[in-house]
C-alpha cells in the first residue's frame, strides 16, 4: 500500500516514545534518527529530511507544549503537523478561468499516467456540471490519440483529435485549434494531453513549452508516477525549468510506492499536489488533501475521505446519518452489515479498509484480504439476533459459540470481528466528532 514501509516505520519509531513521562533531548534525538532513516529509505530527498527533522526537533524540545497530551502524543502531533506542512499545507483547488474555457494542460514522462488522468479529471469535472473537452496532443506515441479517444468514451466526454491531413504531427496547432473548437461548441474546460518521453529530453520540453505558450493554460499539471523513487525531484525540477507547472498530480498511489516522491516534490518545487490517482479505473481519483494524507501515513486513518466516498456511493442523507451514528456511538453491527452489502458497489473494499485508523498495523491482513472475507463476515453477522447486532455487549460466550456454529466459523473468528468492530466504532466516534484519533496502541490523543 501507499507509503507502506514508511508508514510502518514512522509509527513504530513513535511508539517507542510511549510511556515516557518526560522526553529528554536524547529520547527525541533517538526517535528522530529513526524517522530520518525511514524517510531516506523511502526516497525522500535529503534536503527535505533535514529540514523536517530539524523542525520537529525544535518544536519537540521547545516550550510549546499541549498540556492535554502526554509527551509521546505531543511528538506525534508535531510530526503530523510537520508532515502536513511538507505535503503542502492547505488543499489547493483547481482555478477556473473567469471566462471559459478553462485550459488545463498535462505534462510528464511517458507512462506517468497522463492519458488515464485526463479521463479521470474529465469525468470528475463532468460530475461537477462542467463540460470538458479532451484534447489529444500526444502525437508521438503510436496509438496515443486512440487511447485518449477510448478514455473519453469511457468517461463519457468529448475528445478533440487531429483529423488526418489537418495538422497531424503539429501538436501546437492541434492545441490552438482545440480551443477555438471549445469556444464554438461551448465546452467550458479544455484538458490537453501532451506527449511524454521515457526520460527528460530537450525536444519534449520545447514542445510542451510551445504548447503552453500557444494556449496560456490556467493550470499546468505535472503528472508524476509515485513509484519513480529518487528520480522524482530531478524530474520535477527539469519540468519546472522546461515548462513550469502550477500543480502536481501523483499517480499510482495504489502501488507499492515508497512515497518519497510525494514528500519531496512539494518542498523542492514549491508547487502543490492537487490530485492523487489510485488505480487504473476512471474513478480511482481523489483531490489531494495534505492533512488527510499525513494521517494516512501516520496510520491515523483517513475517515474524512472514507465518509466522502460513502457520500458519493450512497446518497448524502444516508452518509450524514452514518456520520451522526458514528458521533453518537449508535453505529451497530446491523448498520455495519448494511454498509457492507452496499459497499459492493463502492470500489474495492480493500481500499476502503485501508483508510481506517490502524490499517497500517493490519497491513498483512489487508494484503491477504479477499472478498471471501466479506462473505464470512456477513455470515457471522447474519447468525446474530437483531438484539445482538444492536448491542455487542450481549455477546457472552454461549452466544458467541451459537453464532460461530450458525455461521460455520470459529469462536475466534467471531471474537475478531466483534473486536474489530468495537475498535473501529470507537475511533470513528472520535473523528466524527472532530477529534484526533489515537495512534493504535498509544492511548487516546
Ligand atoms: P501516459 O503515457 O503518461 O499517458 O500514461 P498512461 O495514462 O498511458 O498510463 C500508463 C500506464 O499506467 C497504463 O497502463 C495505466 O493504466 C497505468 N496507470 C495510470 N494511472 C494509474 C494509477 O493511478 N494506478 C495504477 N495502478 N496504474 C495506473
């Protein structure tokens, strides 16, 4: 999972502070050494690591203390806040032109996921009542134009591509013509897909810069594969110099990326990450929120994204009820079962579970998670009486045994489900009420 190792190592090193009544400089330095190694191993650039650890150190040893938190929790809070800072601070939204069409240009290496992203972005904007037009300016890669046409069809949006014999081979002309076309046909957002190369190359940069000059885009999004590792900073800087961009899109965050790209690119280019791409499907796409990403990295969970996705999959009323239930501690196994049955139309369950607090600690289970787990969980809950589903406190030993028999599972399976449910409900409650969730095993924040 995204940031898997980094996340595990950060939470581990922070856990070592647990139980200390007071933190000495040596305690803080010990933890920071581990954090520093974890970040370097995750390919975060040395500059960023140095600045990060020195900022955390200064704050952890200063008088700026939150009396409500124990020392270990204070360090977690500081690390969390500093992570938010290096991820860009506040969320940055797309800027739309005062007079349409808004022009968004995509740039990046070949294979970064630009064409896929063009479709995702278009679909996302179309949902928001925009009328996007995709423009095929990658005239280099064989089939790139066709690929964009397929993506456009899947996204249900229009694609502007060069007609044979008219501007073929001249992406600048295609881009210019597309804007005239968008004006005539009243498309309000133009998304220009450009050509990439396997490595940074002068001709590619010039072409992208020429397209930029000819179209004066409102946004230039630099698309970067989160798996790129140590080359991330150099590649981003090359694009910044050659084309310049207004924002970054991180792709393939679903993969086993070590995450360093995300943590370095913002600081090194001073450009915000605006979107994250998390899979091959057109819906695997989210606006990027630095605070939510930081809490995913620290395994504090990402309940807000979870609730938002629920909001999209269900209707809003239902999602609000869900949040209310979390907040008031009245979320029951009955609700859980209902959600689970609806979740089947909500993308991969695994991804959802990955957003729960403590998901990092359950990484292995998550990796081994398969849909059959759902069937088993369903069977267990279905073997409970209505009263038991409403109130897990009723579940004494003999009831658990009956449920295990009824569902063909073991008592251990039943116990595990009940425990997981109770823990999740507790954390959901904290977050739904606007609090900070606890780091698993660290006591409440
Ligand atoms: P382009 O050359 O920059 O236009 O890249 P493409 O859009 O053609 O993407 C290259 C490959 O990466 C394709 O096989 C995509 O399906 C895949 N891809 C794109 N975005 C993601 C993502 O977020 N996650 C995963 N797993 N694959 C992706």
